[in-house]
C-alpha cells in the first residue's frame, strides 16, 4: 500500500542497489514508462473495481507482474496493451474472489465520493456517470473505458480483454447503447 | 442485419474529444448525428467518459516510480529465494519421513513388548474366527516389516503435505 513517504527519504539496502533482479526492463526505462502510464492505469482500475484503494494495490501488482514477465515489446503500444491486459486479469481475479467471499467485497461506490474541489454540477455529473457505469457488466465498463478514455483501437481492446476483434464491434455497440440509455441525457451542454 | 458501426463514428469521437462538438463542427456532421443512432451514442457518452477520465486522473495518487521499482526488486528477490529453497524443503520432509519409518521398523523388530502385543492381538482376531480373511500367521511373522511399511505409507504423504502447506 502506498504511503506518503518520499521514496528518496528511504534508506535503501545497499545490496539492492548493487545488483538488480533480472527484469527485462532497466530502471530508467521503467520509470519513464511508469510516469506515462500509471495515472491512466489507476483511473482504469478505479473504474473497473469501483474502489480507489483496491485500484492502488492492483496498480502496484500490475507493474510488478509486468516487470516479472519475461517479454519483449515491439513498441509502446504493445507494452501498454500488455500492462492493461495484466491489470484487467487482476481485476477479474479480485472480482471472482470477492464473489466467492462476499464479506470481502469492496464497497464499489467508493469513487462516488466527491472531492472537495468539485462544483455541484460536476459532482452530480460524476455521480450520475458512476452510477450508470456500475450498472454495466465489468467487461462492458472495461471496453468503454478503453475505447473512449484511453482511445484504444478495436484491435487493442480485443487484445487487452482477450476477445476476438470481430466480436468486439457488436459488443462495444451494445455497451455504448446501454450506457447512453442509462445516462439518458445529453451530457456536455448542447449535445444531442 | 442491424449496423453496429458507422464510418463517421471516429470523426464524431474526435470532435468530442477535441472539444469541437457541437458548435465547431460542420453542419453536415451535426445533421448526420441527429439521424444516426450510433454516432448519437458516441457523441453522448464519449464526452462524459473523457470528463470522468480527466477528473480521475487529477485525483490519482499513484506511488512514486522509484518506490514501485524498489518494492518490485525486493519482492522478486524474496520470491527467487523461496523458489530456490522449495526443493530443499521437500527433500528434508522425505528424509524425515524415511528416518521415522526406519526407527519404527527397528522398534518393531527389537521390541519384545511389541511382539507380545501383536501376538495377543492376533490371537484375539483368531478367536473371532476371521482366520480365512486375515492371515494371522503371516502378520505375526512379518510384523516389523508391515509396521515399517505402514509407517512410511502414512508418514511420508503427511510430511510432504505439511511441507507444501508451509510453503
């Protein structure tokens, strides 16, 4: 779990600095990739799980598994897809475990909490959207988020979610229709 | 078959994400969205999701990249050490079980008390007229061996199971 301690304040074990475990990525590359992708991934996980704290834990687990995977990546997109695929699978595992043990189910409405900086209109819109998203299937949430928040192509979404690209279009269509029905209004002033 | 995508969908999406929708797009696109259910859905939800994404990203409190790297290093080392130690643990468990079995066999072979008890048990069984089922003479003659086998058969699986559970 992340604490508000600055990493540089931590006295690191010198043995750890001398030799690194055999990750496929060096520290500098990892840091740059993390800076580019961590916030987006956290937002994705938060939407999938409905729980900020759980999203933070899963974020760290995702990056760990990503580092441990003995894989080479052709480009940034490939690397990013792999990261999101790991995150999606982890979120799915957590959901299955929580279904088996109902007492451990996260609240789910955690992201409906409105930060103090939001105005009433934004807060209402956020709450409406959160409620609508929570009524979708997890896979529908994931594909909508990847398509419209992350700007992923159909092929990338299919890759991340383990679906066939040909079956993605109708599924995305249905998920979009469902969300539009649940929202039931033109969200950004003036939209049809 | 009902269409599930539209060729102008990406154009509508781009307009929404670039905050050009609805006032800074050409009238033709607006007219199309008014009659196309697919593009209307895209226009309706893309902006909301984009707004939600921005809000969430602003609120995101992600751990420092150096900390994540450091923790990953530590965990990888720990897991590597555990993985390296696992075969030793299993071998130790098997060795322990063999030692217990051997001790049991020695005890069975040397203990007069054990032999007398076994004979007494055998005669009791014989008294119950189960001779045709239980070869009492055989049991009495090979008591030590049978005891050692029983011990090994019981103790080894239990020891291995315990070792694996401990892992």
